[in-house]
């Protein structure tokens, strides 16, 4: 099986690759070839008995998508994206990567589909940012996207493209609306949602973290381990039950900042909690107020997708996966 991963150098790409390395039988058939595409060089994890090709370049550049699809991957995992903060700050870059880059990939597949019937499975990374406040009581897959950001709009456009190219038999497509993934490993990034990870990751490493919003803020989360699990499941299940509705809200955990902090207290004690410095930031608070607090993922759950049950589980997964000791 040949897998193309775009955005392979990113966080979810790295977690998916680690999962494949740990569990080579996860996809039900051997991975013989991997093409890892990103604007930065992706690291192939040790232990994967596959031919690995690392491709560095901008997916939206002319010819880039053609070069990736020329290898006729059986599975395309499309993760490359300009994420929320940057897509809002740089309108052109967001549309270029998130819409033009995706369209270029799908068009290359269409050309090969017309010529030779090529039809890969195509997993598209969408986001709960396709929804915007005010939210209905029940936020499930029957609620039409109403994004309040350019990023959310671009992700919603991608969902529609995926559905249409799937309906026409060009790809066997599935879209996953990821919850906010915590705890994001590595250095803090500038995403407005970054503090949800930072207030756990930094104290667990003995460092100070800034909390810019109230403890009462509630949001929808899943761990990087669950994100990798969503991709594995999406790669293997029968997609016929999806019908024309190709995108699914992924399961997650609805929790408040206070609940995150309580889980940190249980795991690492008072000293770790004391490293969280409250520094209200009205701009961040305003952005966060436009995000969903909980979603209804019963459709995905009925198809076998599952996620973390508590922040205790999420902290434990982070500590185990990143090799961090408790404070
Ligand atoms: N992490 C989350 O909480 C979350 C939530 C919802 C949706 N998602 C989506 O999941 C996907 C992966 O997320 P992530 O957290 O791993 O993001 P990430 O930022 O860590 O990784 C994205 C990768 O895409 C690459 N990229 C960006 N523009 C590119 C271009 N023009 N050409 C080639 N590569 C390019 C980046 O270099 C980066 O390595 C993204 O599509 C994101 O929108 C993530």
C-alpha cells in the first residue's frame, strides 16, 4: 500500500507516522511505500519497513500536486494547511494553500481517474471551525457549516469539494472534523487555541504558562493519540454508510479550562498548577467565544470512531507518548 501524506511534517502527520511505526498492521495491509510531503522536511520514524520518499515544497505551486499524484498513492491523507491564526492574518495564503492546494490535488486525481480509473481513498482534515456561533442546542452533522473565520470557510469549501469529487467517483473521500487537539507537543505556537495545550504542557515540563481566558471557558478536545486513531480508522472502514455526507464530526471531550486544571492538579500536584499565570486577553477571549463548546459526534461513533474520555486520559497519553516524568 502506498500512502501519500501532505503536511507530514506537522503535528498530526508525525503522530500518524508514529502510530504506523508502532503498529505496522494498523491499516490491515502492509504499508510498502510512503510519500511524505510538506513545506518542511518530514521525519520518517524508525521502524517502518516501507520505502520512504520525503518531498519538500509548496503544495500549491504549479506541478507540485501532479508530482505527488504521479506515484498513484492508494491512500491520500491530506493534512497540509495554513491553520486558523495565520489564515485569518494572511487572506491570500490561506486560500492559496487551503483551497487551491486541495483543488490541485483533486484535479490531478480526476485526470488520472478519467485516463485510467484511478480512485484513491482521500482523507481530508477538516475542523470544527466550520461552525460559528450562535450554536443550536444539538451541533451534529445535520447542521450546515456557518464559519466565522477564513480558515473555517476554507475548510467548509474543502468539505464540499470532497463531497462532490466523491459523488462523481473520483475519490473515495472522507472528511474528519477534528476537535482541538491537546496536548500539542513541542514549543508553544501562536494559534489562538494554543493556551489549551500550554496550560498543561508547560507546567508538566516545570515551566510557566499563560492563561488568557476565564476558567469557565468550555471547548471540544481530543488527544494527538486519538487524532492518529481517527486517521487509521478512516483509512480502513467501509465508507458506503456515509452516503453523500462525506464529512464526520469526530468524537471528543467537552471540558472547561477549570476541568483541565483539576486534571493537572490530580496528576502533577499544586506546584504544577501554581505555574499557570492568569493574564486575561480580551482578543483571545473574543475569538474563543465564537467556538463550539460541545458537538454531537454520534454519527462518527456509530461508525466506530472513538476518543478520550477525560483530561486525565489526555495528560496520561501526553506523558507516555512524549516521555515526560510527572512533577
Ligand atoms: N491540531 C488541531 O487542533 C487541528 C484541529 C482541527 C483541524 N486540524 C487540521 O488538521 C491538519 C493537521 O493539523 P496539525 O495540527 O498537524 O497542523 P500543523 O500546522 O502542525 O501541520 C500542518 C503542516 O502543513 C504544512 N503546510 C502548510 N502549508 C503548506 C504548503 N503550502 N505546502 C506543503 N505543506 C504545507 C506545514 O508546513 C505543516 O507541517 C490541518 O489541516 C489542520 O487544519 C488540526
